[in-house]
């Protein structure tokens, strides 16, 4: 059964780039929710500053993660044939759009940079990440995207 | 795939909403916000506040425009960020060449803000010193010489007897002065520390003295727009300090004044006045900057509220107990004009229409799509209170809507009764006199 797994196009030394980088924005956006919650409860400005940095780093990393993911998506018809690939890609595009909004909200000064709009956006983003993450794992662990065929058999 | 299409649509419409939300409300006519009872619109919190910073273009031989009956000339040009002027009793003019200390970057927004600040200010490195200009009897000025060097963001200056005081951004310093002296090499002594770095958001410390010379008054601006650097950073800030001249001990004379400058005693009633920069990012017409008499023990709202009991939702925890005590200021100057200098008109050289009131230097807005300020106005006073609307006295700092030659900051009346204007973008000190007079 040669070549039966969908290929990853953006890869270095045979290792797909997208899964290497994707933990960065995920950790940043989850971290934003945590620091937003702490700021909401303490009103200690350090936590709001932390949220703003996490959002910025998450968004910058998303550029590379998104590009690698898009190349994989466009690079192999078999990837595009997977329903989880669409949910994963579009869901994460929404994550990025909402996080750009969230970064603007977090650029306000003091309390309303987080409460309530920023906190709500951070929460929605993490909920979407649960869905897109689940579908991303399905692509790899169920459909073997980017996994070498001989390793699977 | 319907859910996916829905997702796409949501993303597209959200992006569109983002673009339209950036605009915010249209600016109103600034005249509705001048006087004791300004119109205050609803709060608008932006996703991205409008930034409108006109491009700096040198004067190149041009001068500001003055009202009829007046004339203007450059007293000194080619300076390094002149921001405040002070006149000694013998007529010598002092000019503080100064700039703020380097601002730390505590969050991503401050990268952007620092870039905008750079656009709005002269690229000349501030001198951090005070220059002296000797005035001739005919209104002609000598070349500037160094009066005091190696200061730390100096702004306020006042002479009491033979003691010359400079308000650096982090301390009030005292230097011995003899009439006619043209330079001070004595290192001076520190009378008191003032709230300075490492953040030092509003760094200009205005300074004046009581008429009996026992007390100094220093304007100490807030350390943020609206507490975004945390409340501990605001300790003893957004206030006017009263400093004992012999001991250096201080108390907070008045509080809740976001960025008080131009401290001056009104000459007929001997009441302390200041111009105050109010908060940003609540819309193009909030919050109006103002001039006010500064009442002993009064609280003027910052950060919790503005114009009395109008609450600012950005401050947490809120303090209803303080808001209840907040008093409104005397006279609004309209929003984001950035008044940084004020002087009561004592000069007999100016036409009668410009006597007894106050000149205000409006540095000009950066966060309002329609620019506001960028001029010197005159507000007539009767019985120690503003009476009548501000008149444009010196304009022409702006060319059209996108070019700026200069920005007025500190003001003073000179020995010959002329009005002096420090222009920190044009790097010039201007002198306004009655037309045809020296």
C-alpha cells in the first residue's frame, strides 16, 4: 500500500513544519485566557500587559503556522478531501481573526482592555481551539497526514 | 459544509466590522466645548484610535500668523527643543531646551505609541539645559548662551530673591543667582525629589512661587493616560505639589489633575491657575482639556471621573467616595488641544484687548481626525475669572491639514511687555508685540 497517506508539503528533513510550530500560538492564546481571568479577578495591570504580549506573540507565530498549514492544505488533494482539514483550517482562520480583534481590544488602556470584551474573545478563541485541535489530531492520528506510509504499515 | 460557510461568512463580516469600527464618531465643532459648561458626548472606546499627526516641515523663513494689531518675530531659532521660557527681573530671557526621558516599553502598544511620538516631535536631540538671551532696549536679542547645563529634562523655572529654582523631571533644584549673571556653574542643591522615572509618562514639571516667596508650586502629571501603568505608578502624581521653600517638605495642594502645566498666580486675585491635559481614547471630543483655578485641597476627578461625576469605566477599582468629592474645572478649552503653557497678560506693550486675561499655548492634537489646537489663544478675564470666548492670537503653525511648522508650548511675558512663545517643533522662541512697537 505505497503512498496511501496524504503528504505534508511544507516540511524540513521529512518533518512537517506545521505541527512543529502550532503549539506556540495555541499556548499563547490559552495563556491569554488565563492571564485575562487573573486580571479580571485582581485588576493588577501586570496580567493585562501579559495578555497583550501573549496575543502579539501568538499572532506573529500564527503567520508562519498558517502559511505552513495552507501549503500542506493546497499541496495535496488528499488533504483537501478530508472534512477535518476544512474544519481545522477555517476554524483556525476564525481564531486568527478573533485574536486580531482581541489584540486591538487589549491595546485599550486599563480595565476595559480586558473586561468584558477581551475576556469574552479570549474564551471564544480557546473554545474554537478545542474543536480545531481535535480535528487537527484526527488528520494526523486517524488519516495519517504527513506520516510516512512505511511507518504506518 | 454549511457550518463551514457560516464560519467563513462570520470571519468576513467581522473583518468588515473591524474596519468600520475604527472610524468612531465624527468630531464635533470644538466651540461647543469651550467655556464653563462644555458639551460632553457619550464615551466611545476604539478598537484603534484615529491617529492624525501632521508632517513636520521647517519654517524656512516663514513666521506664524498673528491677529490684527500685532507683530511677531523670532527671538532665537535653531534651538534644541525649546519647551519653556522664563523672564528674569533684569529682562534676560531663559529658555529650557528639554525633552522627556526615554520611555520604557511595557506592552506592544507602546512600540507603536513611541513611533507616533517621534513623528510628532522634532528629531533634534534636546539640549537638557537652560539658555539665556539678553534683550536689548530696542527689542533686539543677543545670541543665546548657556545659563545652566547638564540638567535632567528641565521644564519649570522660578526665581525667588537670589534663589533660582529649576524643576527637573525628577527633582526641584536650587541655584544661587545674582542679578545680571549670565551663567551658573554652581552645581546647585536638590530641594526635593519629584516623581520621575522609570516610567515618567507626563514628565514636564511646571513651577511657580507664592507671592510671599515661602512656597513653591509644582505641577506633577499622571504616569499614564488612564492608570494603564498601575496605581502604584501614580503615587503623588496627577497633582499640584506645595513645597516649603526652606525645608523642601511638600503636601498635595490639589489632586485629580491629569497633567497640570502653566502654573501661574492670577495677578489681581492671587489665585493659582493651571492648564490641564485631560485623558485620551474616549472619542474625538472627550475629554475637553481645560484651564482652572486650583483650589487648596480640591480633587478634580482623575482618574476616576471627569468634569465632576462623569465616571471613566477604564479605572478599576473604582472609588465612588472620591468621585463624590470631584469638582468640575472652571473653563474648558475643547478636546485634545493639549494646553502646555499659560501666562497672564501683564504687558503694557500689547493692545488693550490683550490685557488682564490669559494666553494659552495649545501644543495640538494627535488623536483626533480633525486637528485641534496648534495655536496660542487669549482668554479675557474679569474679576479673576474667564469672561468671553478665546481669541486666536498666534496661528499658522499648521499648514493645511497635514503639515506643521511648529507647536507652541511654554509662554512668558518679557520685560518689554511682549509675549514669548517656545516652539519645540520649529525650534524657535517667538516674540509677539503690538504692531509697530519694539
